[in-house]
C-alpha cells in the first residue's frame, strides 16, 4: 500500500505525550475510539491536542482538532468542517479523511449519533447530510442548517496548534470567516418534524447534561 501524498510532507514534531498516543492510533476507527473514551468537556474553553491528552477531556471542537492531528500522522491532511445550527444548538465539528477518494469523519460529541462516519461519501455535502437526522437539541428540534468549506489546519503550523491552547481561538475565528454553504431553506425548515422520542433518548444516551446547549 502506497502512502498518501500528504504523508510524504514534513510534519511538525510531536511532544513525547502526543507521540505515545499517536503510535497507538493507527486507523481512523482507533482515533474515534480514543475520542469516545474521552469524557465530554462542559467547560467553555478550547484544548489543543496536547491538552486533550493531558487532561483526557474534550468537547466537539477539541475532539475534531485532536482527530485532525492524529489523522495527519496517518497521512491525511488535517481538515476540519464546522456544522452550523439554527441558533438553538451548538456548532459541531468534524475531522475529515479520505479512503479511495471517499470521505469519512471522526468527531467528538455529546450526542451518540454525531460521531464517526465510514469513508463512503462522495462529497462534503453528502457527509454533512448524513448528520442531519441526528443533529438535534435536547428538545428534539432538528437544528442543522449549514456548514463551512473545509479548513486545512496546516496553515496554523507556525502557531503551534498541536501544543498551544491559544491557537484554538485563531482556528475558531477563521472558521467563523470562511465560506458557508446553506443546506435547507427556511420553507424546508418550517416543515421539519420533531425527533421521535426513542431517537431523542438514544441520541442523549451517555451524554453529559452540563454540556448540552442551554435553551
């Protein structure tokens, strides 16, 4: 198996703590398992990948950045996408990867349905839409409305995004400025049905109540 083109690029050196974790996370599924085993953070702060490992805590932003960092060690470019709600929910972040040209994702979430996606999707819009039915708030309202184009975190290498919490603010600011793509129209949104009670219960299984969006 030939390495991905990105794998031949010179990557930033990892501190020992991150190196140790990266050696164990040899597949996207292993990265997802690490994120699933990491407690969900209800704190209003960002953690860089090194802080995620040290604190063993992360919310969706932290988890996606960590996922992108670990995917990069496997030869994938460190790509993030921000899923955007209607104002009655939190954003959700994905770290993307490709296998045979098809997109998959790893993600950290307080909701069980907003995590891993197998690499079976032909476009960014396709993979984003796969999250639509599971993207709801604690009141059972389907809230996904738009998404950003992908952001390559390699542009933050000189700002030491792997090890500096302060760079997370710069990443968040950039995501706020890049191009957004609308998924559904207001008319379509008005027709949306509430989430089925069983699906709502399943989505909240194992969630941290303190980390849920406050309505």
